[in-house]
């Protein structure tokens, strides 16, 4: 893998995935729901679309009660940078008398009475595909190795700056000055890393083995 970006769950978004795809960079981003999706509580939550069978031919979901949620529209969300995310809205046509309604349609601040509510889902097919592909990559042998090294290299550098170097805030004002200060810190960090690698005989080793 020649070009990739390894990042933690805070950077996962359709916009970021799409940016990397457009620039032919392989994403190694941990899904935001990676940890919670492995819990029993998550897997037992019938309100989540991940726990509803999806029929791609008929383009509908099936809820716990056996009712189908069909596509009824498209929502578009525009980010601050101008990226447009298109989500397909799915809606159940009949939730009346459903014994699972309280578990399926959650929320405390509803203005609509429970008997008048209908189950709705919003799904971005682009994001669903991107997350699935990325999950397969990060759980592979190479993906695990890259994630471990990201933690060592990125988090370790922050620890050295903040704790060992007592760097708690930038000393300059203005975007250009702050950028220049961060570049100087990065250069100092790289020189320190190079020195330690020379001392330990680890030149040429870019990744630590798991």
C-alpha cells in the first residue's frame, strides 16, 4: 500500500472518505461506532438500521415486527466546506399497534404523541460503502499494524510536547505565526526522533512490528 492515511474515529466522515478517494489515498480510519458495535447492547438495539435486514433488490428494511421501511425521499446536507451529503430516507407505513414501538422509536423530547409516530431511517449509501470498506482494511493484518503505529507515533508526539516539553499553548498570535511555531516544533521533534533512531540502530525502520 503506497499511499494511505491512518486516523482515529474522530476523523471519520463521508466528506473525509470522499476527499481521500478523490486523491487516491487509502483510508485507514477507525469507524466511530467500532467499539460500541461489538457490544451486546448495540447488537440487541432494534432501533438501529444495522440490526434491521436490508433487501437491496426491493430497497427496503424490515423491522423486528416484520414491517417494511421503504424509501420515501432524499435529504441533502451541506457541510461548512460545501460538501453535499445525500441521504435516502426510509419510512415505515404502519407502526400502529406495534409491540416494539417504544424500543424502536426512541426519544424523550418528542412533540408528536407516540401513537402518531412512524419509524424513519436516514441512510447514506456512499458512507455505508466507505465505512464497510474501511472496516475491512483496518481489521486486516496490515491495518492493525498501521493503527498501532499511528497510536505510537501521533499520540506519543503529543505526550512529548505537552508533558515532557511542557508545551501547553502557542506563544505567538495570528495564523501564520502559529503555523511557523508548529513547524519549528515538528522539526525539533523529527530531529529528536532521528537522534534516538541513530542511537538505537533503528534507521530505516518506519513501522514497529505488532
